[in-house]
């Protein structure tokens, strides 16, 4: 008798997520397989976590090698895998130091405390953080305070520090808020992920950095979803040639295991003292070892060339589809392997489309109720793109006619 995983999930696990009706048994390459043996092209990758797909040889090797050494040590000992990972992150981003956490939300909490420490050390008269409307920075209480989505922060208690909500691409509003309210920092996602996969223009990022420099405000990038090669560069801010004071990272860095943190630039890197912040588990030696395996791949020029080729092919096929079906698919947004597809459908139709794609063997996300979000593995192949686009076109056409495929 087959196990009824759905009923057991409903019985024993707190319902903080709406589940899709499949139980996963294993993953291999760009595919997930359920307990009935059905295969699904994974275009969601655990919400941008599995950047190298599933059971990648480098990941499996690192998992085995580090697993045979040790899984956990206290932070009172030197941690070679973590030290090596921190050094490589710094070498490929900005001069500074790394604080490791277990998740993106924890990275946000660390950033809040670090920004506060900076106001005491250098930012006298400044307080609070400016963020963008419809941004998402996590679900813990400090992170929820920065998240600008009412359905997320609801009526949970709010930590008592100022937050200033700005419109994306409005440099004059940013300048006015910096001068009138004197925030300590500006925190932005280079691509608003949960907010609808909305990329900020490179021109706006450069202008925002210039305003922060002129007004004495810290310039911080939330790269939790956009980082680790997701947009075609190691971090998305690098497309614009700007230099953040603070970079938040997580998701893809741990190769599938929990890991996150902040890269603190030279103005911030020495502000945390022993006891100011900490965590029992981060940096996990195992997660750090997998992080090094991820960087081994992402920093390989040959791999980067393959990723660039498939990114171009994916966007080309999507543009063809947009021209073929303009009534259903009126726009494309995003950058690299981070795609938002706003649809002219109702939320109910979008949910049905997601279920129909699932039944056809394709796992996609829907955000903001009617935007299909694709977060494919960087190992995606042209053949994978063709399979998805062909099925997506069939499903969109059927949706437009009211027929089931």
C-alpha cells in the first residue's frame, strides 16, 4: 500500500506553505522524480537554491569528502572550509569580511544589527533603512519590517526602527528621503524577486549608489535570490559596476544546504565584536564545503560560457512565444536565469496553469498571483528549454480557448 504523504503532511506539519500534490523521492541533473517515478523538469530549483541542479558530481563529491571528516564544530575553532569560502567570496566581490548565517532571513537580521552598529560608530544622527516598495527581505520579525508586502507582514509585531518605503527607479525620491529623513542605509534587491521579478535598471543602481555616497548613506544589496550566478554574473549588482557597502547572500551558496550571510565592506567589516552576534550552526563545515564546490563550478570560464549560451537561448525562445501569443503573454521581465512572465489571466487560471504544467512534467512557481516565475538551474540545457517552451505554448493556447490540453 502506497504511503499517503499528503495526509501525513497535513496531520503532522504546520501549514505555513501551500503544497503542490507531489512527494519527491530523488533528484538527478535538472529533474526531480516523485515517489511514483514521474519526472519533472525543475524550473524552480527550491526557490533559487539548487543552482547546479540535483546530485551534481562536484556537490556529491564535496558532500562525501566533508561528511567523512566532520559535520559540525563550534565557532570557537577555526573552520577551514568556511575560511576558504569567505576568502573566495571576498576575492570575487568587494574588499571586506564575511559573517555567515544559516539563511537569507538571518542574513537580513545580521545586516540590520550591523547597520545599527554603524550608526553608533560613524552615522551619528542617522537611523533606519530605506527599502523599495514591494520588496521582500525575509519573514523573521526584523526582516518582515523591511519587507514591503502587506500579505507578508500582516499584523505581526514591528521592531522599533524606522523604515522608509521608496519607488523603484525614482532617484529624486531617494535623494529627497536621504536628505529629509537621514536613513542609515538603502537596501535593495537588484531584481525584485517575490515582488514580481522586476529588475532595477543599471542606470538606477549607479545613480542610487552615487546618491548614497553624496548623502553619507550605506549602500546595501540584497542578493539572496539574485546571487550565485543567477543573473549571469556571480552577483547581480556586478552588471552595473557599482560597489556596495554590504551584500546579503544565501540560497544558492550552500549547494542545497542551509547557508547565508553578509559580505561587509571596509566601512563595516570590523564593527561586530565577540558577543555582538552569532549562531550555533553557521557556518556549517558541510555547507561551506558545498559552497566551495558551487564556486568551483561558477568560477570556471567554460561553465560560464555554457550558462551564457543557454540564457540567450531561453530568452530568445520566450520572446518568440511572446510574439506568438501576445494576448496571453504580454511581457517578459527579469535577468539571466531569473524570469518573470506576467500573464493576462485570473489568479485561478494561473494556479490551474501551474497544476497543468506540473501534470505535464514541469515545475514552475507563480508569484504575485499571475506571474509565472522561472528560476532554472544554471545547468539547464537547450533541449530542456525547447521541451518547456513547447508545452508552455500548448498550455497557454488552451487557457486562451478555455480547453484542457
